């Protein structure tokens, strides 16, 4: 005989704040089954501490598996929002239960999905459940934005290197030393995979007590948290997928907590990580110093290192256009390795290109970059203020005249900030050039090293792209 499934779900917050206990739901559902004279053995499926926003819940998955195996005659819930709050998920689930001839009932909302009227009621209730979830999400986001922008409280789990003490990020000195070593290794040119192997050989574990993976190493090294910054509103989840918002929507708090590494080191780290990606499979091949940096201007394709040795014993080292290698489509297809690499070294060392620029470094130049970041953060805060005013007006909490006054005031502030931002960004180019000169000087030893691995790591942090035309004309664009 088929069973009757009682599905019960409660999130931790709901149980604490609203009293939606598991026992209460189960008693209500058993009473409903008795009153409706439903026959069959009852089995209870409980998801304790799970949100209705995702269908990936262990008890729900197990219940649906039994339903598909024709072991259930009926699924009973207390309310639709116990099952899900997404209308599309709800309708798809009900359709599937209909197809496998499994009934569906709610003790709190009386409807019969076998009739057109019942399905209409179900859709209306599902739409309201989804609307309620959306509104709750908006309220939570507003509260979080207020906490992030107005306090230094920790609003998320600490990353490796930090603990949360009294709602604030506090450096875990033992973990912080590991973070500094990871940064040092990556600045020396090592990739996330090699760093992962080092950590696992040392027996270092993540915050969750697990072994480090290549992905977890990469994520940690890109987190602004280790440089004392906090970024909110970066990512979100849509139908079970993790997505990233446009960077202009991020809320960045520059000096949120004590840093493990300084801001300058963090910038160098990001350049090293990004630069290494362009090298692909030849990232650690010391034979080719410019792997991933060289492009052919005729076809726009990258040029890769190729080695040949003739029967006479003579060796040839070239950078060859990938279009020629793969499709034989590009005529101007190669350039001598030593010629190209020596030209790039000469360019970096050319006194005429960089002479005197270090004297141009001023407090004003460096301050422009700081001002630009602060002004952009100010614009984001104005967007939040404007959104709040709109919601207050829509909820009739302020009059039309008050809304107009607030709108005009925010618009005026926006115009002033945008004017200041334009002036600040004018000086950013000079600041970036000066920053590059300092970075070039700090890597002088690596550039002159006899170790080609050190030279390669330095070059890919300094060079953005090397363009080759007619196998002879070379243009170098540096990473500002």
C-alpha cells in the first residue's frame, strides 16, 4: 500500500522568531489526515534549517524520489511556502506529481489540484509566496547595506586568516602567516595548483577543516578581505547558480578591518594572478619568457613559442602565430625569440622612456586615485538613498512634495560628486604611470636575474601585451 508523505520544513530563523516548530507542523498535518480520512501509512519528511529559496533539500529530494518510484499516494504540507516560494518551481512540481498520480494537498490552504479552479487558487497562492520571499529578500538586503555602510561589523563568515570576535574581523595570527606565505609564493610566479600542493604537504586546513583545493587557493588570494577591505553586494544566487553583479554595483569599504597584507602588495598579487592566466600551458616553461603576451597584429591571434632542431644540430627558437600553426592562414607568422625578448628588455630599461618620471610622483597624484575610489563609493550610497526615498513614497510614508525635495537634493549631490570624480580621474593616469615606475624598480633584480623563471614572472607582471607586425615591428604596452 502506498504511503502518505507529510513534508515539514522550517528555517532556523523561522523556528526562533515565529515559532514555526517541527512538532507543531507534524501534529497539524496528522490531524488533517485524520479529519480528511486519508488512508495509508504516514511517513514524515523533515528539512530542518533549510530555506524555501532552493529546491536542493535532502528530505525533499528523498520524498520526490519515493513519489517517482510510485511509493506515495499523497503529499501533504501545512502551507505552500513550506514547499517552495518560487512559482515556476511550484507549478513544475505539481505537474510532475499529477503525472505520476500522486495527490497534493495543503492543510492551511484548501484546494484540489485536479480541478481548474483549484489550480488557479494554487497559482495565486504561489505567486503571493514568491512575492513575499522577494520582499523579505529586499528588506534583508537593505538592512545589510545599512550595517555595511555605517559600521565595521562582520556580516559574513570570516575567510582564512581571520576570526570574528565581538562581531568584528580579528586577525588569526597563525593563519595570517600562512596567507603571507601564499602571497609570497604567488608573487614569485607560482600558480594556485602548486600553492595548493605546498599547503596540503604542510597539513594546513581551511576554516572548515578540509584540505585546500586549487579553487579555494585562488578565491582566497583574490579576496579583498586580506587587504583590510570588505566587499558587499558582489554576488547573488539565481535558481541555484552563483552569479556576479557588475562591479559598479559592489559596495566596497576601503578600511573595514586590520589587513594581513598592505594594499600595494594586494594590487601586485592581483596583477601576478591575472598575468599568469595569459600564459596558459606554458606558464612555467622558462624557454619562452613572453608566453601569452605576444600577439600578431595581422590576424589578432596570440603567438606561441616553438622550438626546432635541424639534423645539422642548429636550434631555432621562434614565437609563431597560432593562425599559421593551426590553419596556415597568416603569412607574417613568426619572429626570432631572442630578438623579441631583448627588444622588450631594452624597452623597459630605456632611460628615455622613464627618465625623470619618478620625480613626478606627488602626494596629489596618489591622492587622486584614493579620491576617485571614495567618490565612486559616494555615488553608490546616493543610489541607495534614492531607492529608499522611492520606496517610502510608494508606501505613502512621505508626501509627493517631500519626495521631490529629497530627489532634487540627491540629484544636486550627485552632480557635485560626478564633477569632483571627473577631476580626480584626470590625474589617475599620471598616478598609474608613477605606480608602474615604482613597480618596475622593485623588480629590477628579477629582470636582471640569471634565472629565466624569475625573469618570466617579472615580465608578465609588467607587460600587458607585445604586438608584432611584419615579423619585425614591435610595440610594447605595459600594465599600468
